[in-house]
């Protein structure tokens, strides 16, 4: 099957096969984002050894699984005694590879965090395998992969022991962009227009596994209803499995995600502690880092880089949708989504979710503004006054311009009426007053079908972008 997108990742994996030294590659990202698919296709499933960790099983069962894979690649190894520990298991792997074919030897250890059971000594054994054997050679490509991004970061990439600085390449696999989603759906003969693709993206995100479930003969709304609300919908029960397979003691992770789902503007660290009823300290920092590295939340920089004003936002589209709609739905109402189209709850969610779509495509927005080559920082801003004013996307440019971005989701051209025009003037006025800038302020509207032309749009808006720019 053709790989959609992933050009940079494929180029890196192709390059390491040609290098004259051994490589240790760590690949991580959100569950269902396509890590295993990428690796298998990049190497055409041509591995010298490959094994996948088992979820929540004992050390003995992991070692049995490892030995079964050894036998798969060398049936003659049947006489080898089953390993009692990981040091022995990795020595058996080294023996297998030394007796194998010439040339680059590609080792793929999938779902690596699951091997690391309590008191198993797995990390020490992996460290010994790489430092004492693999790194001394020139023909080894060791690829490790896992959805538990926090584990990969702390145990491998930021390892303070024998694996410190041993990972030669790291790939954080991101969800598809809208353009890649469009290409993916088209490759599966699902020919949706861009408005419907954005509707699907606001529920499924750019997660390939979720997009694979889309039926091209149904509308976006019908697909959402089928996948999320019908009794056997594949995403109806995905939420708990998603978090509990990634994080040990996932309750606190879920509590944070639940708290963020209720506050669309995001929460500061102190607000999050109060809302999620969690203790402050190192454990919270670790949990937030794990959620951020796994692609569920974003630590969004406040204007001026004031650390205490940083906002945490929930950016995983499926998680937000599940907590807003799926969790409280009844299995008896399997047409609940269709029946409540254009309800106030749906309109509020779609407005916020479209903002998150735009925030996930800032590069495309900058390109549409013609400022790709201009140094710029993106941030959010919340007023210190009682006005409650907030701007979710600021693009502060080196050429003395600040784009104040407003994002609106609608079925038709969006109309700026008198009331909204006053809100915009007030917001921009409070912003310029508080930050005391001399830069020019450009109001940038990003909408689905553009702006309706009237006196307010003509007097207020410098840039009018439609959803089409997000697909570039």
C-alpha cells in the first residue's frame, strides 16, 4: 500500500540504511498514528529480527514471546534454551545476527515500553546489547518504537545512564495534515469535499487508523454517527483503551484531559491543579510532559513568553469529541449525532474544534499570508483585565506586524455583524493597550467559506483566508 505523506521520515530511514555506522532510531507518537505501518513499509518487512512487546504480561511471557521471534528468523535455534533474563535473550539475538546474512542488519523492536515490566532489567540489558555489541559494529540498524512517548523520552532519549546520547535518530510521528487526510481518503476512494474533510478531522484528527474506518459512500455526519454512536462503533469504546494502554496508572492523565475538555480557552498549571484536583509537584510535571509528548495536549506559549501564563490545551480531537458527546450518549439512541445536527452544543464544539484545526496548521496559514520566510513567533494572549479578552492565535512578525487571528466555522460565508465588530474592536484595543506595542495590527479572519462583504469586514479585516489555505 502506498504511504501517504511521511516524506521526511522515509528519507531519514532510507539514509540510515546507507550509512557506514550503526544507527539506533527511536520512533514514537500517539497510538494509531501509523508508526508500525511506516517502519514495515520503509523496510518492506525485510527485517533480520522483529518482535512486538505484549501488553501487561509477565517477564516470563515476554521472554517466551521474544524466543518465538528468534525461532521465526532462525528455525535451527530450537535447541537453544529459553532465556531466563533479558541479558541472555539479547545475547541470543546477537548470536542470531552474527550467523545471519551479510550487509545491514535491521532489528525492529515494536511497542518497546511493554517489554519493560517491573524489576525485569530490560533497560539495562538493552543498554548492554547496544554499548557492548551493536554500537561497535557498522552494520546494525536498531529501530525501537512505542506509543508511550513519555517512556521513550525518559528511558531512552533523556536517559542519564548507559544509554545517554546513544539514540542516533529520533522520529516523532505526527498525525496527518488536512492535505494528507485528503490524499489518504482519496486513495481509499472516499471523495469528500473539503468542508466534510474538516468535519471528519474535527472528530478523528489526522489519525490514519481512524480514517481507515471511514465509509466513502456515507456523508461525514453519517460516518461520525456510525463510528462514534452506534452500538458497535469502533470509536465508542476507544477512549479508555487509548489512555490505559499508554500510561501506567492512567487515572491522573484522564483527569487532566477531562479538566481541559471543559475549558476551551485552556488552563494554566495552577488552574489545572484546582480543576483536576491533583497535587502539584514533580509527578504532575511528568504527567503533563507525557501527555504533551504523546500529542494529547499542548503547552501553548503566552504572548511575551511569561511562563506562569502558559496555557495547556486539549488538542487531541477524538478525546475532546468523546468527552463532549460520546461518553454521555445512550446506546439506545444510535442516531443521536444526526438528530442533533446544528444544535447549540454542536455549534459550540465545532467553533472550538475548528480553532484547533487552524492551530494545527499554522505553517499553512503563514504560507497563505506570504510570510513563510519572515521570522515570526506564534502564541496566545489572555487579558489581565476584567474584560476577559483572549486571542488564541497571534503571529508576531519580525517585519513589525502582528496578525491577530480569528477563526470561525460556518456552513456559509461568515458575516461580521455590528455586535461582533464591537467585540473585535474591543479585543484589539485591550490587546494593544496591555502589550504597549508599536507594531501594526492586522486582523486575520480564517473561515470555512470566507467573509460576507459588508461595512464591518471592509473596515476591520486585513486578511480574509478560507479553509482552502489549510489544505496546502
